[in-house]
C-alpha cells in the first residue's frame, strides 16, 4: 500500500500544477488534507464501503483490548 502521496500526484489527479498544490499548504490546509486523503484512497482502491469495513474492524479490535 502506498503511504505517501506527493504534491505532484495530487496535481496530476486534479489537473493542477504541483506548485498550485504546494500553495494549498499555506492557503487551504484543510483542502490539501482532503485532497491527500482522496488521492490516497483512489490510488489504493479504497471506496467508502472498504473504509467503513476498516473502521468497523478497528472498533472490534479496540473492543477486545
């Protein structure tokens, strides 16, 4: 599973330049975080159903500790 998503990868996916994405760090940090999460999920083939199952699994594991 790919862990780090680069500014270039986000830019390529969104049709924006790498410099534009870098600028989001100062101007739109929340937008950058959402873009990073979205691209990470897309690159790792995670849809909302898979994410929901992972959250449920995490809650089950926490409940057994």
